[in-house]
């Protein structure tokens, strides 16, 4: 979701931007740069994910006077590239989106936090839960990490934004129908990510950094 500058006070924009900047610093430090440089396929996936997210985010609709809703696609990228690179690529997609649509550059940090960091963290947490507590089954990966991770990531973005708006006094940022629409957006987000992850797990499993044939198939 993309928000307008007037929805957040300058102090909130500053603190959210600094938080995102600190997260980017951690991601730069923790990213697997050696593996990325040594394997050209991963470089192609990274740039392909950047282009795909940038194009996907251009398809958006206004659900409130100052809020645009779009699908994220972050879950699929998280399962392909891992958490640090996904946050970096998602933040770069936010910057490119701001350049294309001429958005306020002051909100890049906040929008990157909402559209990249939060859904990537939720997607990684869902995957961790499946690996730790879920069955060793391919469908658990495709439906749980793919569909479930995508749907929960959209829900998390909505909840985080609502909490921040409430803390900053913007309790009327969403109308009642807009909040219901956000809940409905969980299904297409889950469906798209589930379809992408399922297709890759079947036809291109080596593209998924988080997928292990032996773990998920030997347990069937």
C-alpha cells in the first residue's frame, strides 16, 4: 500500500524512515553477497524480481482518499532470495516506483517499511514456523509458505498501518468499506504468491532458496 504525505506527521515519517534505514543496514551486512556474486542465476533472479515487483506495483487502486492498494509479491521473492535480499530489492522497487509515479521522496522509507520489510518478515516467519512445526510435505510448503505467507503478509501490512495511524491520530484514514477491502485483498495476494511458489517448486525448484527437495519430499 502507498500512502500520501499528509497521512503521517513529519516526526512519524522521520522515525519510520530511520527505522527502515537501520533495517537496510542490517540487511546489507547479512546479505549473502558472496553467493550472489558467484552464482549468475541468483543475480538474474534478483533483477528479475526487482522488475516484476516494480511492474506489479504499478497496478493499484485508490481505496481511501490518500491510500493506494496494490498487490505485493514479496512472499515469492522471500522464498526465492531470502529475507535480507528481499528487503533490499523491495526497498529499491519502492524507490523506482516513486521515481516513475512522482511520489513524495520523503515517504520512501515509510512505504518501503510497509511494502517490503513487514511482508518479508512475516513471510520468513511463516516459513520458519512451517519448517519447525509443519509436516515435511510439499503441499505444506506451497500452501503454507506460498498461499498462507502471502495472505498473512497482506494482513500484517494492514494491521501495522492501522496501528501507526492510530498512534499518530489518523483514526479515519480508512473508511469502513476500505478496511473490508483490505481483508479481501488477502485472497488475491495469497493466490498469486501460492501460484508462483507452486509453479517454481514443481518446475524450477533450484530457483527457490528456501526449498529443499530432500526435506519436503522425503517426508511424504
